[in-house]
């Protein structure tokens, strides 16, 4: 469908949604690092749901979804499943989405030990602390999961974060109906 729409006058543009789960937002910053190509991106795609437009829900099926970050709580899992349900193509972007990244460093200790270390025994506490127990806070998972352990992922865009050039080349290929093929030079960690 996307290839059929590319270059067709008055045809609807392909749609893109992006989401940041447990991570640093660096992959979204790399998307902004495509610099002047942002103008070309505006011509190429309609942004549907993203932190960039602050749209919170899907109201249509989206062509491409970019997921940044791993799943560390039940809110992340729900967001990821919602993206899988509403995106024709789903891409794990960056180390956190692909393998848990830096947030997954907590996977080497139990959740209980992690919470006690931070909230009960933390060096910066002035007095006895308490582990948060507010119903508005999403429940933490036993560990940080990469996105492909929760839902089916169609493509992986590695990096920490991927460069703006890698983001551009991968996204442009997907939006024009081509198979993404990134040269080694674009798939690196900086």
C-alpha cells in the first residue's frame, strides 16, 4: 500500500507513530537530528501519534510505528501492545527497545532489592523511606524487557541512539515501501 501511494498526487501520505517507553528519549532526539530533512519528512509522512504532537490515542491504523525504550512497567507493556495492534509495521529503535539498554542494568538484581536500595536504604534519604505504593503509579515488572519479548517486531534499528542518518534511511525506506538496508557505517554505537 505504501509503495502504491508514494508519488501519487492527492493520495493520502503514509502515517508514522512514535512512542518512548523506558529509555532516555535519545532515539526521538536522533529523529530530530535529520536536520533539514525534517522538511522532506513533512512532505513524505503524516505524523499520527507521537510525543512530538502529544497525541495520546490512535484513531486509525498507522503505516509505521517506531518504539523507543524497553518495558519496565505495566504501562509500557500496554503502550507497546497498543502500538502493535495499531501499526502495520513496528520497528524497535535503539538499544533499550532491542535489548533493554541501560535500564536493563537492574535485571541483575531482584526487584525487591532494587526498590529497597533506592527507597529504604538510599544514601540520600534523610529519614526512614518508604517504597511508593500509589495506585496511579504503574506496577514495575520483575525486569526490563526488550520489545520483541512482548510483541512481534518487524524491524530493528540498532544504536544508542541510532544516528539521524540511520533513522532517516530506515524510515524513508519503510515509508516508500522498500526493504530497509542500512550500511554497516550507519549501524554503530557512538
